[in-house]
C-alpha cells in the first residue's frame, strides 16, 4: 500500500512497532473503559490554570478517537523508513524534540487564536498527533516523488499521494486538528533545520538507548523478511497474478545483480556495481540510431564537442541521493545509467 517504504514490514524499526502496539492498545483499552477517558483529555485550561502538568503527558500520548488512532498508526507505519535510515536513536530524538517543541507551540497558537479571533481554545484532540504531523517535513524534503499513474489525464499520482491523503483525513477529523497540525509542522521544520541548535538540546541520551536496547528491543524487534512471502488466501486472481509477476521481476533483478557482481571480480570497472547489466535498455537506447554526420565546424574543432551524456551528471541530483543515505559512487552510477532520471535511479536504489 505504501510504495515509498518498501514491503519489509517493521523490520529494523522497533520504536515504530512499539509506538503502534502500545498506543493502539491504550486506545482500545480506554474505549472499553470510558470512565477513565477524562484523565487523558488534552485540556489546555486545566494545564495553565489548574497546574495539572501531568495532562501534557497523558493528553499528548493516547488518542481517544479510534479514527485518529487508526490514521496516526498508518502514518507512523509509513514513516518507519526514517528509523531504518537514521537509526532508532535519531528517530527517537526527532520524536522527543518535536513533542517538546509542539507542546510549547500549542499554547502559543491557542493564545494567538484568542487574540485574533476572540475565541478561547479550551481543549485539543488527544494523542501523539503533533509529532506525527512533524514527520511530514522530512518526508516532503527527503523522499523524492516517483510518478505512478495519472487520473483524468492531468492529475499525477505519485508514491507519496496516499500518505498525503491519510494526513488530510487526519487533519479534517476534529475542529481544532489544524492547530495541532500547524504546531507539528512548525516544530518539525525547526528540528529538521536545527534552528537554535535544538538537535543538541533535545535528544535521547546514550544511557537511555543502552537500557532500551537490552530491555525493550528484544520485545519489539521483528524478524528479517523471508525471500518468498506466501500469497494471501483471500486475494483475487488478479492480485495473485500481480504478486507472482512482482516476485518474478524481483528474482530477475536479483539474478542480474548477482551476475554483474560475479563478473565484476574479473573485469574491474568504475563504481561498485555494473550498472550496464542492470540497465541494458538505458545504456543502449541510442545505439540503433544511424550515426550523425559531423558538421564542418565539428570536424575542424573536435575538442569543442560536448561531453557524452553519461559523464554529465548533475551535482544537485547526486547530493539529493547522498542525503537519502546512498553512497556517492552508487548515486553517480545510477544517474549515469538512467540518463539523469532521478526518479528511475531512486526507485531502483530504494528497491535494492
């Protein structure tokens, strides 16, 4: 469903798995015990006037609405790619930093609404909503768009469209959800850009990570995915056929990769992978065309000819792939093999 993050489930994402299990379990428990729901309400007036500071923890952790819990769980499941890419400690530091910053911004935005519109905001939707909205900031800047299809001939559907639709559904679920979304986006932007060195001030200490690694990680860790996933029993014939085609496609790509890696031991080439074997159609795209006749100016000045297309790789595109976690050598080879098509290069690098 979420093509951006692959199909490896919650492997190497113990924090995301723990958040999904614990928060969804607490939501179900509170739905069965409605007499305790008032303890988890995010009441701003109770925090500011009655000094009930414990409501900041209880009210900004568990969702009281099942629909909000479901949508935020889908978004956490999709954003697990950041935990895999940066590690559990950096991901936990981002969640902690945005949680603290958004708690302060909630009160500032509520005071701004009271000053501009003469309306006092007493209560906000409960749950881990602002940190979830803050994850849209690195998602927007770090994950490239890969076109999937077009609707009505003009509307482009990408690999990020479904994630934005789920975020929009969560945004329109409550009257003051826009205030939490704005608070989350601002806090995510501040932490992502390291404004006022917030990354050095709000982070998870090393000793806490050490304790969680030995106490919680064995509980919430997931086993590595198997190479052959069974097909769903309730799937239709079209879905089963598509799954078999995907498996055959993956086996073909892996066979080509293994062949290229074995031949690389005998024939040294530039780069870590032999992208000419992995992208044969892209490399030979212009070989069947008749050779162009050089003009008189090109014959007189051969040194003034333009460099080949494979060597003209945009440095900005290489930097974008390096920021995503890939090595510079693989990024250069992928862009050269795909004729500087960053979407095609990123799609292959993410799959392998």
